[in-house]
C-alpha cells in the first residue's frame, strides 16, 4: 500500500507544480481584489449589517429549530453549512497560512471574515428568495437558482453548476480525507490506506440515506465537534494565558510588515495578505457559492432570517475557531523552532496541542479532526446534490455522484497534500468568481429584502406584533417576526411562489 501511495505522489508531482503556479497567480492578482471588493461594496451598501444586526443573528440561531413544518429547519440548514465551514480549513488551512505567511496571515483571515459576513448574508438571502420546492417537502436552490431566475442566465447557471459538482464531489472530499490521513498517520501511525477505507465506508453508510440523512448527521456531528475543539482550545489558552498579549502583538505587527513574519516561507506583508485571504476563503466559504446551497434548504418566514444565520457562521468559523487554532500553533513555539514545509500543515496543529497539553491528547485531537473532515465530506455532497437537482439529473446520476464522492474520499487520503489543496484552490476560484459576479449583479434585490425585513421589525417593535394575511387570505394572523410576502415587493417575478406559501405558518405567532 505504501508503494501505491508513493506512486500516486510521483505521478501527480508535475501536475501539482502546474496547478500551484496557476492558482498562485489567480489568487494574487484576481481573487483577492474581487473578494475584498465585493465584501467592501456589500458592507457599505447594507450599512454594515454584520454590525447592526449582530445581536439578531444570535436571536434567530437560538430558536432556529422551530417552524420547519416538516421540512429542513433553519438550524439544520445552518448545521449543513457549518459542516463544511468548520472543518479542515480551521485546522490545516490555518496551519498552512501561518507556515506560508507568518502570524500576520491570521489578521487577514479576520479581515476576510468581517467582509465575508456581508457577502455570506447576500448570497444566502438570494438563495432563499429563489429557492425551489422539492418533491420530498424540502427546498433546493443556491447560486444556480438565483443565476437562472434572478440573473435570467441559464447558461451561466449550468456552467456554475457543473463546476460546483466537480468541486464538491471530487476536490472537497479529497482535501478533507487527505488531512484526516495525515493526522492519523502523525498521531498514531495509522497507514493512509486504512484511513481511506474507513472514511469511504462511513461516507457510504450516510450518503446512501439522502439529504435528510446528511442533515441529521451534520446537525449532530458539527456542533458537538466544534464545542469539543473549543474546549481543547480554551484549555491551551488557560495553560498559556500569559502569552495572549504577545499573540495579538505578533499578529498585528506581522500583518502590516512591521515585524518579519515568523518562520514564513515567503515572508513579508504580501505573503501574509495572500495566504490569510486565501485560506480565509476556504475556511469561511463566504462568496464561494457553497453555503447558499445549504441556506436554500431551510424553511423560514423571511429570507433575511437565514441570511443573518448564515452570516453568523462566518463569524464562528474564523473569529472563533480559526483564532483558537492560530493561538494554539503560535504559542507552541513550533513556528520558531522548526523548519516547516507546506506538507507539515496536516499535523502541525496536533503537534502544537500535544506539546501544550501532553501526548495523551494525540488520539482525542485525531478523532476531532476525523469528524471535522468527515462532516465536511457530507456537507460537500449535500451541495453537490443540490446542483444535480438543478440540472434535473436522474436517479442514476445521483447514485453515481454518491459513488464518486466515496471513491475520491478514499483517493484523497493517498495523494500529496500540496496536490489536493492546489486542485481545490483552482476549482474554488472558478465557482467563486462566477458567484461573486452574480451576487454583485443581484445586490439590489438583497437590499430590497433587507429593507422589507427592517421595516417589519420596526413595526413589530412599535406595535408588539404584525398582522399578515393567512395562506388562503380569509383572515389576518398576528406574528412577532417578519414574514416574506414577495408579491407586495419590487422583486423579480421569476421566483417560485410555492416556496413562500407557508411563510406565515413558519413565523412565530403572537400567543
């Protein structure tokens, strides 16, 4: 098996160099400007909604399990999104950013997250407006839906959808299983082929159950693993609490080139910016067009509600989880004492934790990372399935997608880290650029929905409730949260009216 793995590494060597060179150029000269520009534009246009509605995000999250009416709840949709957000990007991605860009890269991940909260809100809100009822009582949608019906471009929607299927069925599972394999090998000498077999078998057991099975699995796995990882991170912070001021000093000084990026292979301010924004995108996924697929599945009373919840996911992902990982690595001293290469990113966080808390933590961390990666594979398939639904693919194609996800989950464990990340970066560039263009083009509809939401909130605060017509229009119902009634707004006429028939029933009623 080791010989097979070595053969894979040798065969993909030239492709790795080519993919890395292309993705480096695209990210340096195109992606960073587009991401930052979109985030700045939406932040200004929405009057910094990520600040003004920050408390509302938590309020909706606290009661997001209710009002699904037999469909996928707002919390389940949030959990599917967090399954791909909170994962390998928070562990290997942060480690890779610190290796290549030094401590300053973490600051630029924060910048990407702050701006990304506005982008995530916009794409999730659009996904809700243009969501499509599914035959099983749930909803589907995402960028392909708002490209087709909002932008009225079927060809662009098809190109995006095909790129998304490849990214979610091939590239994403390989990145996740690759890191799982590296951590398992580094912590307990588990051969990569064993990891490949275990991951593929578990993925098969869940994926054959469909999107409801994925939603149930991620609803359970993602929050528990995130909490456990945070407990571990807080333990490291408690052990090294005296280093907190130095941690923030190193991050801020390195971010602006006032101190050479510690142990950065490329070093300097440009390395910090490029790697921070690059890895920040992969981690929080804002603008990439993946999380809108999850956002569209939720049964909510108003699209802005899910937009706010998905925006909060970016905050949790980067400001909390990624910062915790950065602190763990930087306080371990491994960046200063060791010569690191990008291939060391897979096990750097594990080594840092065991150094702070003891060798006994190797297995617990390996298990946490395993489930982080595994839940990300499940979330990725859910996005791929949403794309196939839009393409009206038959049952055989859906089954083939499940098989391919399982196969590439196994294959990724045997390939080199640099190859799978370079492939992921390149495919991510394609889907992100198409999605950002569409979000900017439809930005006015996001603002219309947001103003409608804010207007209703103001009336509810003033009167204590809001009167809306029942589904059959025969009576008035008092609700205490905004309800989306698109017929009364200046929104595109191509939305699916059936998707909003039960909006009133989904709202929280005045008791």
